[in-house]
C-alpha cells in the first residue's frame, strides 16, 4: 500500500504546498459563482503560517489551536 506524503508545513516546501492547492482547484467551471478563492483561503498555509486543518477550522468558525 502506498502512503500519502504528509501535507504538514514541516514536511513540505512552499512550492509543494502551492501544488497541493493547485490540485484541489477544479479544471472545469465547478466553482464558478462561488465566493471562495482557494488561493486566498489557503494563503496562510502556502506561506507556512497555518496548517490546512487550521485554515479549514477558521472557515468553520472553530479555533483548532484552542479547542
């Protein structure tokens, strides 16, 4: 069984984090009309400031760092 590469900041470069987000953006028009810009949404992850889970929790209104 092949293990997935970690997406944690400590295990990735900025370029790898950008590629992770790029893979999540649909190639078709599935997000047209959506107010979410994934590049902006995950900017802190890309820059190494917050993990993906923290970005997702912030969107949901939950502070993952202080449960």
